[in-house]
């Protein structure tokens, strides 16, 4: 089975490809000739996941799945959440986003947070949603250089290292994206 992954985030595509079971092939947007930035105008993570999948199905005619993710911080009432990519401005600069987050939480002992992913699958005229949540805490400073986005400041529950300090395969086994994607795979295998 060949599925289009409606994402232009190279790190996400690499993570998803590293989790693929045999029998499923995934192609990114560039491989179907889609180079435009898909508008993400919904005010929820699930809403943006639906928008991205529907855009590809409507404009390119493919069955596909999308991933929308965000970091929800307890002490900030769930912010930056759906606005994670642009938390520090339109430039989508991960370092600036993390610096803003660390400044907001400076001196705050409540460091609880979660990453959330919603995957929307468009298949045979139906849409299905799969959610994955990874709980953890926000570190006091950035650590590690693997992964992407907020990985250097996120310490998953039960660990002492950030997502940016562990190999991609290990992150996949416990991450929001890994959990949502394993639900998608289980659905496809049904
Ligand atoms: P798409 O093309 O898939 O839309 P995107 O980079 O716009 O890619 P999202 O809107 O889903 O992705 O993600 C919002 C932001 O959340 C993203 O830019 C990262 O900063 C952050 N993020 C998402 N998943 C992450 C992860 O696994 N680790 C760290 N940060 C993550």
C-alpha cells in the first residue's frame, strides 16, 4: 500500500519513514509535486490535521494522511498548543520558540507539559483521526541536538534526557507521533 504523507516537515517525514512496517510505503508532498504551503488556519490541532489531509485529497486526488502536532504546557493553560510553530513569530524559528518558552517558565516549578499529535487519514472517501500524547516536563535549558522543534527542552516521562538527546528510533517508541502512527497502522492492518 502506498500512502501520501501530507507534510513538508522533513524531520516528521524521516520519523514516520523510520516507523513504517513492511507493506506500507509513504511518499512526501514533494514526491507528488506539491510544493505549496498548506494553510493551517484551524484553531485546534485536530482541525489543522483535517485541513492538511483534505487539501491534498481535494487538490491532488490522493488518499493520504497528515500530522498536526503541538506542545501543550500545563502552566500556560495548554499554550503554545496549536500555535507551536509560530509561538515566537511568523518565522517558525525553533530556537526563538524555545527561548520564549523558557523565559515564560523562568522560576516556575510547574514544568508539566505534553506533546500532542493528531493524524487525519483520508482513505476510500472516509476520514479517520488518531491521537497520540506524550507527557513530560520542560527542562530548565536546551539540551541535545537530535530531533527538531521543541525536542531540546522536552524530557519525556520516566526519562532524564530530552527528546533531542535520544536516537530517533527511541523517540519514536514513546513519542506522540509514534503513538498516533501506531494507531494508524493498526487501523490499516484491520
Ligand atoms: P507540516 O508540514 O506537517 O504542517 P509543521 O512543521 O508545520 O509541518 P506542525 O504544524 O504539526 O508542523 O507542528 C507545529 C510545531 O510543533 C512544529 O513546527 C514544531 O516546532 C513542533 N513539533 C511538532 N512535533 C514535534 C516533535 O516531535 N518534537 C518537537 N517539536 C515538535
